[in-house]
C-alpha cells in the first residue's frame, strides 16, 4: 500500500502485483529472505507480550523491522524493501501502520459481533502475501490457530523463509481451500477481492463461506466507486501502475454504469499465467453485488468507505 499523503494515492492503493510487472512474467526473482542459524522453536510468544495492548504490540512490530530480537522474543524477518513494495506498494513502518488500521478495525468489529479474537480462535488470512497481517494476529490467537494461504507459491515460500508464524498453505486456481467445513472463526482478505473478476470472486467467497463457522466473521477490502473516478482522472502521462490503469480511462463511463447496475466493474490486467486477465486485474465491487450474491451465506455488518482511514473500502460480514 502507498503511504498516506501522496496526492491521488491517498484515495486508492497499488495492486498486490502491478500489471506491468505481471506482463513481464510475474514478480520475477525475489531476494532470498535473511537466513537464521536455527528456525524459531515453536513461535510461542511470552505471556507478557501476549498481554500487551494493541498500540504497544505495534511498537514491538516496528522495532522488529530493525532487530528480530525484541522484548525477549524472536520475531519473523522482513522481506527486503523492494519485495515489500512489490507486494503492497510500500515498505517499512508505513506498511505496518496501514495494516494496523485494518487490524484494529477487525478486532473491534469481531468483538462487537460476539467473536473476539482470543487464544485458539482459528484465523485465516486469505491471500497472505509475505505475512504482514499474520504477524499482527499472532499475538491474539497464537501460532497454532493462525493460518495463511496464497495462490502464488513464492509467497508461501517467502513466509516460511522469513519465519512467519502460523500454518501456511498454497492455493490453486479454482481449487478448494485446504481446510475442513466450518473450521475457521475469522477470515480476512486484504486487497485480494479488489483484483478478482466475477467468476473467481464467486468461487472463492463460496469456499470462504464453506470453511467459516456459523457466526464467524469475514473482513475484507473492496474497491469502491471512487476508484473508477480515480482512474478516469489520471493524466495522459501517467506511468507505472497508474499508466496501466490509464489505458482503461475511455471505458470508465461504461464501467461506472456496470457498477451502478450492481455488477463488478473489472479492468483486466493484460497479463499471462497465474495473473491472466481471466483471473486478475482491478475490480470495483458495489455493495449491491455483495447483497445479491453473498446473501445466502452472509449478513452484512459494516461497510466503511472513508478515504481518510483506508485506501479501499472495508466490508465486514458474518456467517449465517
């Protein structure tokens, strides 16, 4: 994610994998993670750390950017700055501060809905990338109950090399989540459904519904209508990710019409392989689409579209 206060970026964010890079064959070579002399023994945090409030926990995670040994515990390593930016558009403290906003909102909403994050609560990060959010929820549920999955195998390898806590699994396009029915209490997905066209969107939400227990919480981000306004306003000389979006500018009136009619407004990536246009691009998803296609499984509990707080809209639903 881009840090706040950089012009237009304050109302949106970069994709997990910028399309120009995808057309060149994906993320390319990722710098190997720093190696440790021995793996972490069991990823258990000391009780004193587990008892910290969320702000103090953020402070420890920020310190772990500099040293893995913090407050008597060994923390996961971080990818190099370029790899962080390739996944989330930013690196270092800014990417942790952004994640913290979503982390605290999810915790607050889950508690209010009778599903507080506590030790042993089965938690899944769908599309975990390099493990940014798994680090945060480690304190709340413990490593044994923490799960992360990603369709890109290099992401899972990277998490393992970094020593990210939790149970890590690779996904396959059109496959099943590798978890039993009704086995998860909380599922999150940050900047994943913002990139899915309708068919994979509906496939994966059905899978998430399958693995969530009744009453379980699913929190995710979606691109709101203002994302289309952002694309339409991009200048002709835009470069990088914005340049890739700019090529869709002429389609924005039609895409806005699709959005207003309750359909996903999808901007294909133009890539190949795992990130081909049938699987990946940029997607603005109206709440009307969620109401129409998710209502058999979920009740909408919250929808936050506030660019002052989040680059994307945040949706919280609860399993029926």
